[in-house]
């Protein structure tokens, strides 16, 4: 499915940018009986609203149908990244170095003398094999193949 995601990203990226948005990510997933193509967009210096999603949806729908990369029937969802962004690509990681992230693991591992399946810390660095975060005063290296998801952490208390 990653190949389809890359093809679709290449297909719609320029159109989305021409509309004044940034293509953040493309995900093609099967949930239950349904296939879903998710297009995540951002707007420089602004938040995405329903009108933005509709505008992008209407602009890329015919392009996707013409290319016919996806043979199954699928649902197209265009949305914002949300306040807690999923970091799937190296570019996402690079853009968030120094930010607080939450890492979910496939299975618990020993971190700071305790088995943990979710870890929150500051993203310090990354390479092909590992993600390095700072927890408390320690830097911890986590093997990327052990990670099911990495996302930014929004400070909800800052809204009060």
C-alpha cells in the first residue's frame, strides 16, 4: 500500500500546493470492509476548516479517478493533520526535533528500569534505525521497528 500512497502523493501534491495548501501525508488503509484514502493537508500560518477540505477534495477527485491507481472502491477523506500530528516520514521527524512526542510501541520494552508501551519525551534526533528522545535527563534510543506510532503532544493545559 505504501507504493500506492507514494504514487498518489506525487499525483496530487502540485494541485494541492497550487490551491495554497501543503500536502502533509497520504494514507491508504483498509478498515473493516472499507478502503479509505486519507489526504492530510496544512495551510501555512493558518488552520484548516471544512471549506478547505471540500476545496481540496473537489480539486483532486477527478485526478484520482483518471489515474485509476486504486482498483477497489474506496472512500476519500481530506482533513487537517489535527493538533497532535502523526510523524510517519523523516521530514515529519526533522520538522519536530526539539518538540515533545509520544511514542507507542508494539510491545512493552524496558525504559528507565520500567516496562513501558508508551513513552513521552522530547525528540532529540533520529536515523534510519533509531529514534532518540530525552526523558527526564536521559537520552533514550528506541529502535524504529519497535514503534507503532509517533505523534506530537499538544499542551492542552495551555488553553486554560
